[in-house]
């Protein structure tokens, strides 16, 4: 068994990665998945810009069966030497898991395989193949904890010769997390803003850093609840610019409608007002969001909420199985719900 925990990756990359030819990188933090897959690829010593040495595939191209991937992995390069096959957007493709099972039993002699996948559950086919196999390195990527974020802040700021005050660090930690690439981009933006100074202060963080994991996502969810299409498009543009995966917005909207479902059922059962239900069941809601949720509770009936929950759940499945269309699918779903909110 060759499972690599999220916090063990740096040590694995230095000491053990060279002993493997097959890698499965997966987890809910898609930015971290992409980053670690790129680090693995760089560690192989291949020219990543050489199309004869590196073959990049989308998992949707492998749905028909194991043959395509096996052919690519086993093909001899035009000029010989080592080769990397890099698969992105993996989810539940049967052909991909079948190919990995065959390769795990007999690893390639002169090729490497990196599979980037999303948030695979414990019983997912790819994990069932990879985790028991000694020849496959299975690498989990979960959202950064406080220790990882501290290290990320120090690493990125030190490259610009910057230090950070304790108050600024605490403020920065509040707005990072959820996605590694979005967090890194926010820190680099802060570093560029503070270039020429010696230390980053709290005022600098407040002036330049957006919330890489929550603020724009909450803006999008609130726009959906309020039926404000313009605000939704503006929030989604900010999310795209910050490299935050659109799937995070979909998840947040799904959680919000699940909470609305519980609250609306309580309203109907106990004949309480929306404000009373939010006060008793709305723990964790930011005070600025409570009026928006209260308004949604007054306008949405339980059957309507459940209908939109079904729409959201269907889009979650579609976005995972057709990752190349993720952004379009998420935006289409959120716009449809926002239009329904506006009508109410």
C-alpha cells in the first residue's frame, strides 16, 4: 500500500517519488491537486514542453475503454527515452480505472503516468485500484491546514524579501484556504503590492487581499438567493480571476439550499417567522448574510427548494463527469436558480 497523506507529500517528493512510475493525485482542493501533479512531473527530469516526451490527455477521452491509455503508456517515443502520460479531470471513468489496474500489475519500464482526479470517495474505482497497489503512489490533497498556510505565506513572501507582522499574518490566515492556487495567487498579489517595503502590515492585507476561499463564493451564493443576475456574473468573474474552482460555488450553493430546506421545514412545522428560524438554526451565518437568507425563506416554498436541490445535485454529478465543461455547467445552473429567485 502506497498512500501518501496530504502533509507527507514534500517528504515523499524528496525521498520516494523516484521509486514509482504510477501516480494518482486526488482531493477536494483542485488547486493543490494540480500543483502537486506539476511538482511530480517536474521531478521526473523530462522536458515538459516537449510533445514527444509528455502526452497530456483529458479523462473524458478515455471513457470508451482502457485501450487508449494503455497504448499511450506503452508506446515508444519517437526519439526513445523516458515518457510521461499526464491525465487530467479524472472522476469515475471505467476505462481509466481498468487501465490503471493493468498497469499496476505490470508497471511500464520507460513511461510514467500521472492521473489528476477530483474529490474521490473512499469506494471510488480509482482509489480501490490505487490504494492497495504497491506500484501506485496514491496522493491525497485536502485543503491547507494552519501549519501548511503558515509555511505557504513564509515561502512566498521570503522570495520577495518580505516579512509579515503577527497581526497581518492572522488577518491573512482568515482569508486563505480552500484552494492552494487561489491562496498562492493572493499572497503573491500582496507581495507585489508591498514590494520595496520591509514588512507587510495588517493595513496592507486589508487593502489588497480578497478572501480566496469565501468572500467571492458567498457573494455568488447571495446573488443567487437574491435573484441578482448582474451581481452573480460579477462574482463569478472575480472567482474566475482568482483561479478559485467554480465547483466551490456549486458546493456552497448546495449547502445553502440544504440549510434552507431544513429552515423552511421548521417554519412550516412550528409556524415561526423567517427571522426566528434563522436566529435559532442559522449558526455560522455571517450577520450580513442573515437578511438575505431570511428573505429567501419567505419567498421559497419547501417543494421549490427541493426542486432546486435536485438541480444542484445533478449539476454536481455532471461537473465531475464532464470536467472540461465544469465552468459552463456551474454558471448555467446558478443562473437558472437566480432567475427563479428573481421571479419570486
